[in-house]
C-alpha cells in the first residue's frame, strides 16, 4: 500500500521553461495571457510566440536557418502550410479516428493545463525575502569543490555526525575510509545552478561556507543521508551593469522557482491528503515484467509502433519479439484488478487507457532491473496524482485559457500535417527519396502542392505583417525539452513542407 502525503510532482522541477514559453510574446486581457496572432488560417491561428518557438526550440532545415527576410518568410510559409495540410485531413481518416491520436492531443492539452495551474497556484504567489535574495546573490558566483558520500542508515549517519563533532581533526576522507571505501572519496564541483538539489544549495549558498567545513547529514530520502566537506571554491565576480542585472535576474528566478515548488507541494498535499493506492500483488508483478519490456529499451523503439501504424515505417526488430510477448501477456490480464484507489478498482485495461494520455514518468532516469518494481509504483502514484491535479484544473476552467488551447492545436495540427504529407509522398512515389534528399522533393513536388493549397484557401488566410516585420530569429540550433513530464518535447519538429519564400496569398490582417 502507498499512502499519499505530499506528492513529489513530476512537473514542478522543469515546468519553468514551458511557462515562459507560454507567456513569451503575450498581451494581458482580464488576467489571462492572450497570445498575439501572427496568422489566421480558417479557425486556426499561429501566434507570434508559436512562430518563435517553432523556429528556435527545434532545429530548422538549412534552407531557412538564418535570420534574413527570406528565411523568416520560409518559416512562416512552412507553419501556414502545416495548418493547411491539417485542414486537408478528413474526419474519417484513420489517424483522426485513432484513440491513440485523440488521447495524445488530450494529454498535451492537460499537461499544459497543469503547467498553467502551477503558475497560477504557486509561481505567481511567491514573495521573495529581499535580504535573503541579497545573501544568495553575493554567493551565487561561487563554484565549490567538495568531497562527499552517502550512507543509507540513519543511525549510522547520526553516529558519524557525533564523531565529527567530537574531533577537530577528523576529515570526511578518513570517515569514508573507515566505512570501507575502497577507492578515493568522491569529489565534485557545486555551483548555483538550476539543476542543483535544493538542500545542497541551501547549505552552500544561503550563508557562506568555510574551507574544511563538513556539512551533513543532509537527508534526501528516507534511506539517503548525505555528507560533504568543502575543500575550497572559486568566485566569479560580476562587474558590468549588464552582468550584475543578469545575476540578479538568475537568482530571483531560481529562488522564485524554489519557493513556488514548496507552495505547489503543499497544495498537492492538500489535494491528495488521505488518498491511498493498494496494488494487487499477483497482477502487479506480472505488470512489472510486462512494463519492463516496454520501458527498458531505447526511445526510438518506443516510437516504432505508432510510426508503423500511421506512417508505414518499419521498426527495428531489435527486442521486438520480447516486446510483442509482453503485449500478448498483457492482453491476458486486461480485465484483472491492478490497483484500488479510495475503494475504486482499476483494471489493467483502465490503466492502459490512462497511459494513452499520460505516459509514465520515472523519477530516476537510470535504474537497474531490480529497482524497476519500486520505480514503477512511484511512476503510477505520480500519474494518479496528476489525474487529480487535472480534475482541479478542469474545475478551474484551465482548459479555456488561450495559450492552453493554442498549445493543443499546435500539436494536433502538426501530427495531422505529418500524416497528410506522408500520404502525399506515397501517392507521388517519393517517400524514400524524401528521406534522402528532402530539398529536392520539396522543389519538385511539395512546393507545388503547398502552392495549390495556398491558392485554394487564400480567402481564409490573414497575415499580421506588422508583427511579422518585428520578429528577429537567432541562428543557434536548439532542441528544447523538459524533464519529468509525460511529454518532454516542447514543440513539434519543424514542418518540412515548403522551401518557397513568396507571400503571395491571403490578405493583410486588420488591427484588432
């Protein structure tokens, strides 16, 4: 049995970047973000924010990678073409009818709802202590060199602390050696960083540490007690006004994020208070074997089933027999009780349906096969908690927020456009050629097809030329993701649909 107390949210640790992405180029109306519209295609829109993210949060093709007027026009044409291809999809298309696709779009929307909920419920409520912020600012340039180790026994951790307090000469390396450490005590660098653990950060950056100081035990989990000794540090000073302002900004953002996580954790604790999940042992361990076969292989293999069904791409057969065997075993127990939550029984079928819109998120990125059962339980618990958060978000009408709606439309249209493109390539007999020389296929085939759609839909297309002229793009290739969320990729891949730069369709959007 697992009882909910405070859920370790699967999203609060990496949500900040996505929230900034939602807000990026927005105006405010009645307290909500109203994205600035760059183009309108039928009932769909492309916002300035979406244009920027689609161009800069993924890798653009070589033919539009710069920041010239031509590159920007190709990007805009490509995004408009994506909407046009999505409009060409028929409601009876197998993809639209697919439960997998429908659940994916809903899952994307609900993840955005939870992220917006976090911002409203926690991030915006943070009020920083200015004195504390100044103290952290003064130490934020330090890079500490520390020795460290973990012990898993709380009594042993307390005994080590007593020995350290009783001696002025005992070093952490000596303690490590006395505990049977065969190699040298581990060493690492610690800096004020978004990835650093909160407790370590508190110990080193809230107040000055001293050389030789031994800190700990810091209790991370019930069986992890951390000790570290400060060997020294370097300090990067900021001198220019620009650098000083940037460090203040970084410190405030980091502390705001930290405090918002605490507020959010308390809120989730209230939502989940008293709830408990009990696993059916027999079915659980059968599911451990089944889920291990599904999850303990490469990300590429995870995409194969979807690709094979809708894009006619053949999967790599490595480990496929094991995966198929696991799926067959799952079919045998679909109606068996998997776990109960507050008296309600969830079957394996119920669980599998839930996964369609909320893939499991494992708290640890790397773990052994023997650790998989415990990691699976934690991932399921986090999924259940997210379901309750989602219910609260719906109750507060987070599904009606413009940025949330726009995010769901972006993903829906991107997948539909990819599906239609694949059908067209197949009709043209250039599928294989497209994978090898996409620019050639664009020039000879797809450009003309997109041109025909621009003409056909021209009276339903509007372009905000004023907003478009003010956009500046970087030349840096990035592929931006979030950690610890069901859907880690922030934006779809760039739509390779046209290399044309002419804007000879639609009409100029009137000022709203």
